[in-house]
C-alpha cells in the first residue's frame, strides 16, 4: 500500500460507495447498511424538525400581543404541546445518536456494521409508525397536555387526542431501546483489533453512555404513558385522586425518564464537539480520561436527580433536599467538560471553519445553559423560577443551543464523508454566526421574563412582559432563517458541490480512512489500531498545521 | 401595569431568595466571564498562523489542574447547596400565630376564604407584616399558586392538601398566577393579592358581606349532612365524640396511633374505613362525592372550633 | 463447522463472537425489561403504602388456587426451557430432547394463559373490574385491581410473545432449517422466557398473598 | 444424522443427559418448595413480616432462576454487569421515590 493510497488520492475504489450500491426504493427501505439507515433517520428527523418548528413559529407569532390576536387558547395549547412532543421524542432524542451515531459508530471502531443490522432497520420502522400516531393526533384535532402529560389533566380532563399522542411516544420509546441495545452490543463486541476502550474516540463514548440511558430509562417512560392510557381508555384508576390514586406518582415515573432524557440529548452533542475541537485546534483533547469519566458520571448520576423538577409539587422536604444535593453534584462533570474543551484550545493552531464555529457556539450556549441550571438546583430560587420562562430559557439553551448547535456542527463536519460533496464554506460560516446570534436573541430575554414571573405555557400574559416576548419573537425569526439556510446550501451541494477527498479536514479517526462516501462494508481490510485518538501531534510535541498522519488501515508502522 | 424591569420584594421570604439569587448570579457571571474570556483569548492568540509560542503542553500540570478545578467546583457547589437549603429549611413551617386562609383552586379560578368567613374570587386581601398561612386544595387538576412578588409557589394537588406561608412586607397589589398548566384557560387563571395595613385589613373585613365564618358554616353542614345523628353528644349511636378531638393523638383499632390533623379528618370523612378508632365499629358511610373541598374545609374548621370547648362535658 | 456457517449472520466473521453478542444483547434488553416491570411494581408499592388495608382486602378476593397453580406451571416451563437450552449446547445428539422440551414449554405457556382466562372470567363475574360496578367498598381497592388487570395483561402479552418465539423455533428446528446444536436463538429465547417467569415470581406475592393472614 | 443415531446415543451422551436432568430437576424442586413456603407463610399473621416473607421468597426464587437457569453464575463479566445494572437503577428508582413517599407528612 503506497502513501498516495493512504492519502486518498488514487485509485478509484473498486466497488460503488454505499450511496450508489443499489438505487431502487426497495434497496433503501429494506437496507441493513447502518449508513443508509442513518440517512433514513436523517430525512425523518429533518421532516419532524420543521414540523415542530412550524408549530412554535405560530406560538411565537401569537405571543407578540399580550392578549392574543391569532389563535384560540385551545389551539395555542395544542401547538406548544405538539412542538414539545415532536421536538423531544422525534427530533432531539433520535437526532445525533440515530443519524451520526448510526453512521459513525461502526466506522469509528473499525466495524463493518452494527451488531444487529435488522434490529437497526426495525427501529427506524418503529420510529415511522410512532411518528404516524403522533402526527395523526395533530391532524385529528391535536393534543393539549403539554409534552409532560401530567395527570390527572391528561388522564381525566383533557378532551383531546391524548391516546394517539401517548401511543406514539410509547412506540418511539421502543425504537429508542432497540437502538440503545444495538449500540451497546456494537461497542462491546465489534471493536477492531487494537481498539481498546481507552482508544475509543469520545464520540463513541458519548453514544455508548447515551445508549445506557436509553436502555435503562425509556422503559419507565413507557410505563408512565401506559398507565395514562390505561386510565383514559380502560378506566383503570391509577392516578385518579377521587379513587385514592396519587397524581404525584406520575411525576416520579415521568421524570425518572425525562430528566435522564436531557442527557440523551446532550451527551451525543458533547461527543460531536469533542471530535471537532481537537481537529480544528490541532491538539489532543485535554484530559481524555477525565472526559470519559465525566460522561459516564453524567449518564449515571443523571438518573438520581429527577426530583428537582418537583420542588413545588408537594413532595417531601427530605426528598427535595436529597435531589437538590445530587443536582448540584451532577454539575461537576459538566463543568469538567467545559474546562477541558477550553483548555484544549490552549497552544493550538486554531482555524475557524464552519464546524468549529458551530462547536464553539455549542460551548458558549451550553455553558450559559449549564450555569442557569445552578439556579434550578437550589431549592428557594427554583421555587420562584420553576414553571416560568426561566426554565424554558434554561432547557432551550441546553437542548437547542447545545444539542442543535452540535447537530449542525457534526452535520458540517461529516457532510463530506457522508455525501462525498463539499458545501460552500462562506455560507456555512454565515449560518453558524446567524444561528448563535438568533438563538441568544430568542432565549436570553426569556431569562428576564421568567425571573420577573412570567409563567410558561401562557397563551395570554400580563402586559409588562410584552417587551420580552417581542424581543424573543424577533429573535425566533432570525433563528428560523438560520435553520433554513443550511437546508438550502447543503441541498445545493448535493448536486453542484465539489467532490470531497477522503479526509478534507486532516482529522484523525478511522472514519476518515474510508473513502468519501464509504463503501458498503466500510473497510476493504480489517483495520488495526495502534494508538489513541486525537493524535494530532506526537507525544511531547507542539501542535502543527499539517494534516496528521492517518491512524489507518495498515499493518506496518 | 407593573414595571417590566424590576420585581418588587414584597415579602420577608423574597429578600432571602434574592440574596441567594444574586450570589448565584455573581458566581455564574464570573464563571461565564472566565470561560468566554479564555475561549476568546485562546482563539485570538492561537489562531492558525499567529506567531504565539506553541511548544508542548506542560504535561505535568495537566492532571493537577484537572483535579484542582474538579475539587474547586465540587466545594463551591457543596457550599451553594448548604446555603440555599438552610434558607429553605428555615422557611418550611408556618409560625403558629399565622392567619389561616383557605384556598380552593378549580379550572380556572382561585377561591379564597378568610377565617371570618369572607370569601373572594381571584383575589386575596392580606394584612401587612403578619404571617399568612394558606391551606390549599384543588377540585380538579393540579394548579400552582404563584405570587412572584413574594417568591412563593406551590402546586395545589387534587386529593391532598398542600400549604404555603408568607409574610407580606410591602403594601400594594401584586399579581397572583397559576403556574402549573391546567387546561384551556390556564393563562386566564390569574388574580391579585392586595396587601393592606393591618387596621385597613380589619376595616376591609368588616365591610365584607355577612358571610358565615368557616366554623359556623361547618356547624350547619354538620347537621344538614347528618353527621350530628351519630356524632352529637345526645346521639344514641356509638360514635366517637368530636369535641377536643383536633390535634389530639387517636388510638386506632389496628394499634396505630395517629394525630387528628386536617388530613386525618378529611380522610375520616371520605374514607372512614381506613382509620377506625379503637373501640368503635366501622359503620360510618363514606361522604366521597357528597361533599366538595370547600365543604370539607368548613367541616374541618367546625371540628377544630370544638377543641376550644371543654372536652369532658 | 457446517452448523456454524448455517448460523452465521452479517456482520459477523466469527460465530463464537456473534453468539456472545446475541447473548449480551438480550441481557441488556432484559435489564431494560427489569426497569419496565420494576416501574409497574413501584406504582403498586406506592399505592399499597398509601392504602394498606384496602390492598389486603382486595388481595383476599383473588383466587389463590389459580395463582399458585399458574406459578407452578410457569416454574415448570422454565425447567423445560432450561433443559432445552442446555441440551442444545451439550450435544448434537440431543436434538430430539431439545425439540420435545421446546414443545413442552410452549404447551405450558398456553396452559398458563388458559388458566388465566378462567381466572379472568371469575374476576369479571365477581365484579372485580374497576368502574361503576366495582364490588369492594374500600377506597384504594380499585387501585389494586387497576394494577392487577394492567400488570397481568402486560405479563400475558410478554408470555404470548414468548410462546410465539418458542413455537416458531420449534417449527424451524423440526423442519431442519437450522441446526439445533449451539443455535443462539434457543439461548436467547430461553433468557427471555426466564425473565417472563421471574416477573411472575414477583407478581405472585404482590397479587395473591396480601391479606391472607387476617 | 438420522433419528436412529440420536435415539441410540452412546454411554457418555446418556450420562450427560442424566446429569442435565438431575441438575435442573433439583432446581425446579427447590423452586416449588419455595413456592409452597411463601404460600404457607402468607397465612401466618406476623404483620409486616408476612408481607416481607413473600417478597424475600420471590427474591430467592428469582435468584435461583437467574443464576442457574439463566446461567449468570458462569457468565462472562460483561453479561453480569448488564444484568446487575438493571437491578442497580431499579433500586435507585425505588429508594429515591421512597424518600418522598415515606417522608411525606
């Protein structure tokens, strides 16, 4: 094997790449290739992202005026509920794990596919079926419980299509569990020779930790929704206070899933950013092992903090204390990660291509969101700001500012690998900056409105909050443009973009040793790994600007 | 319209909360400045092609740095937890001297009732500088009693009583909001809290239409619902006497001992077979569905008022 | 070797590793199932703490004979399933034993469902279905039966899936489409079957035993 | 191979079958004894101990099934970790919910 071959210049790959390996519709719908399934997911979640976005556009328009001018209260309630349900379960939870995770996990560990390819495809069909349920709920007249489905409102009082929506979420939960099982087994059983646990890229660790949460938390969500469905449809009393049921119990079950679910959304984002920052700073990631431990700690402790959603619910004071303490503790590993990303820039050779801009945007927004989380961990302050726009701003900073920024970072970083095409870089940079600005314009005012006492899920609101809502809605318009732009130029690049080389960023990692786009079985020969990740410079040397030697499919050093 | 830029600190509790809030703001502001500053500094100084000195990382320092800032954040958070929680624990229980006001939440209004019997809808008048203890229940779904100016909030849950207390420190009118999503008109479930000087409050109470106070209303219900048939002193039925009951320890048939508080009385009315008093037959029917939350509150207030009389008459 | 190549699936090169991955995967799934049924049992436990007497009274109304016999039936089916799995590992000569044990397992599963059907019939006749006609006066007793119907229903669905898997396996092995020796599907199906059994082992004291002593 | 070969078998194989049955029948018998034990204990009024006995026996029975029928006792470490992780988070869910439920006024 020559150096030219290693650098990806010559010759053409012997087989067609995975995109050209069969072009019938059936070759896509019956595929077991993890890369094609990733594409199926990408198309699906893009549709859901814009569906959820359309719903919230109407909501933000309505909030221009304090007393409403466009929608009835019922329509408003259905729109924000639809936005939440779609964005959480049909966009954020599957976003990075099921697209990039599916595409990259086998490539990054040097495997030909995931452990259970047919289960992988089945999981996508479950997602589609679940989406059909939920979209049906909207088309048939909507659901107005909010994404939290609190009882007894959802089980006894709402006259909307709670059953269809809850059934959709119930089914998509099984898709989530199937994906999690698959990824865990893949990571354990299919690593290439030499790919030890502590040579895994951080993205793989992130997807692994995420899968743990998916597998162990999602079943509890399934139960909480099953109980709501049973109470509504079969009339079985579980949460009905008149018959002795306990509505607070629902909140325990629901948040046992839904707090860890936040980490399902943000851990993969951390993984993406941990790949991008070293690449564009041309440095090893600072404190690799601490990053790994931090991710595992977040995944583990994330299970023990759910009660901070319930400080005002009437749970016992002792429970509030315990949960408050644990919530402060989980901020420690998050802080470690932020410090380590920052330190990874030190003495680097930093360049600012669009993936790096998105990734730095992630660090900024995640830091802001994380710091605002401290307010919510401390009981007296949380009591004041919970159920207000402060909380809305906080979790959008983490889940939209954080996860969606990282999703776009990854999209731009791996686009050449996935599609084999190059996109117009200046447009991408512009979109990245616009997204950061638009995001802050939208959500920073909500912190103020929330502290001043504007409750969330308010269709009409006291007039003194109008100034913040107008700012927020204006920012949302900017943000909407920033989200639509990539759809345009990335779509353009599919047809007119230049051809991407194997490794356009000069990154380390096994995925960059495959052709762009990769062949159906990923690697022509079984890769062997003989070094750790992020080898941008030899031990004890400073960062350089040259592309690093590829950590690659070769037998000799 | 209230000021869109500042929130009044209208209760003693608000001052405490704001102190914690400002400290958190200071700490997180400093952290944000540090992180953003370092990122900007590194981004400029180590941009590709700059002449800044690179050289290898001082590897020895890295692990110590890592442990150092891990421990530092851990200690900071432990301190924050301790400070915030001790403030919270200090304000858990209402002072015994507090004025007790009953609140019933329903889709989509707040109904309040003063000890004198005066009732209000979507409004609550309270005296200045005097602790006020709210006993709250819901008739349908979960609501949340939220007064931003007091920094207090508590869910009002159907099937159980929750409570909250505050001491207003500024007179004026402040918004009362429902903070837990409760259906179509959730955002219209708003009211006002009017804080008055104590003599004004007394004057206001006098002007309210003649309403029976809770205990009198309860006394009427006690007769009209048939409770007196068994529980009155003159009754022939072997039923527990209620005079002096409130607050006392009660011996139950299954050997447990419970304290006769609001929750116990409520349970005894709605599910009498649950906590049967030692020495009595479980013959009382359940009043579930026959009494609404407001009526149960009145009955409870009546039973409470009996405790002031001689228990051994 | 020919046995193994018939069982090898994408993306594996090595049958031993594929088999281990299947076993590991099903264990991860079983961990997930633990939380699934665990959450239901948590619901039960919290309601029981809040209504101890009502739960005792409601538990007395269940038919202990059906419950105990069904538990014994399931335990026996676990025995036959375990024998099938171990026989498939032990020797290619035990194909007939594997087949008969699988058949027996499926039969015992069906017997469980049938007995459960009789029990459901009796419960309906005794008005133990939550709703307007509910027979017990105690507040909270309806919660017990809400849990009862839900959890036995969910368990029966799991068991039916198990019966379908075992029957399919029996059919495939009978027609010699796949070898019985070291077939990972037997192992994986057995693990799932045992979990369904364990769930019932815990449901037995929760549903049938409360309130018997008083 | 033909059915006749299977049916015949050699001495070693039939010995294996005997051990297979002996081991599993023993476990099965223990499970049934435990079942009877919990049934009997449920009728003895011991207050909370009666309730606990049912759960403890169920735990013992499932330990037998998990360790011996499901062969966790001889499984690889990663499989044991998978099995235990479900249990650990289940315990956490119960424990933290009880911190609320048992400490409510």
